[in-house]
């Protein structure tokens, strides 16, 4: 059964949905549309890397949210040592009193300490019970259970096991399910498992507000679940992408030298930084233009996406499907 924690009430949402943070995809129109639709829009701070850019974005989006009854915003911070902008971005977010954080790929300790000083919530990406225990011991407010089928850095465990296992081990912790969710039926299924909300990413790439290329959006609409593969070429950590001809051409795994540099204690921090910067450039070309160098992040839920719609329409459809599925189960 669903946890008693009311995620929607806590964050003033109409629906228990997070528009997942998507690198180089989540933009200002998407964040404003998510607020208007009454959901929680979260963006990676690394989408705004120029000096002063994050400060400007937070000023604008928090002003837009002010006075509205529903809808909210949050940020995603990459907390591993290779993110050289982490401290600067955290300082900016704290200055603006961002209400909600998601941490990824490292220890959330600094974020938890800073956010809790003014009452913000910190949820941590976890893929297993070991990661969850570390975050729990540091005082996080909830988990983002990243399961199989998620876009980007997906987990190894299916949500049908991961969410109940987390709920059993940490019965009072809110759990947001992430991975393969694009419909109201999917939302209902993870709520039944014990989640308090769902994090949905890939569905919102195929939105009119997303500024990615038409080719990328068509790639989402026209792909099936078996077209999604894992690659180490973008960040060094396995990441799910659409299996385009260019992805096939460059391969999916690091060579022996890259693996050595990634694991060596003296070089791994700086080599990860180099790999990620290189990956950012590749993703930038793919995401915002019709370049043949197509590396498009997406999850298995592409099989459930058949069109490009405005975000408010997508959320309305999920709501209708959720209500319909709930009635059918009752019958």
C-alpha cells in the first residue's frame, strides 16, 4: 500500500509528479509549464553553467511561482567530486532558499546540512539499499528510487522490488519512484508499491516546451523499449540512450586506458571531469541541433510515448489515466 506521507500536500502539488531533472533538456518554459500544471519541476543546476546564470534562473522562476496555489520547483545537484561547480551552485541555491533538492552520484551531506538550515527538503537518488542506508544516516528527507528503465543513469533493480524493499527497510521515509513511468497507470502502480510520487522524465522530452531538436523528439516518439541501450561514453557511468547509428559507431564501453584512468586513485577525479566535459559537448550537439552525432538520453518508457504535447496536456492525460485505472481496479 502507499505510504501515508502526502507528497502533494507537502509541496503544494495537484498531482504527485516530479518532472525529472534532465541534463541539457529542462529549460525555463518547461519549469513554468510544470508549475502551471501543478507538478514539481526539477532541473539540473549544471544546465546553467555560465557565471551568474543560475542566479538569474532561480530569481525568475521563484518570482513566477510566487502567489500560485499549486506547482513547485526544485534543483538537482551532482555531488560527486568531479563537479567543480558544486559548491558555487549550492551557495546560490541556498541564497534563494530553493525548497526542494535531489542529489545524485555522491555524498549528500553538504546539501542536507545547508538545506535543513532553512527547512528545505533533500531527496537522494538511490538504486539499492546500501546507498539508501548511507543517505538515511546522513539525514535525508526521502529517496528517489531509480529503477530499471529510467532515462540517464538507470538502476539495476526493478521498481517492483526496489520500492517495497526500501519501504520495508525505511518504513517512515517518503519514496519517489523513477524509471519507465509515462502514464497514469504507471503512476498508480508505483503508488500501490509504496511510493508517494513518481519522477517522470522521458515523457516530458516529447513536449512542445522542450527546446531540444525535432529529431530528438521524433526519436522519443518513434523508438521502442528495445531501442534503449547503456553507454559509458557520456560520463563514464552507464547511461541509457536511444541506439542511434552514431551511438553504434562510437561503441558503448570505455577502452582499457579509459577504464584504467577512471579507477586509478590519482587520476580518476580529473579523468571523470574530462570524460564528463567531453560528454557534455557531445550531448549539446545532439540535443539542440540536427547534428548526425546523435546521443539522445531516454528511458524505456519511449514505448509508451506516441506524440508531442504541451506539458499541461501531458499532465492532464496522466491524471485521467490514473483515475480511470483506479476505477477499473475498484470494479
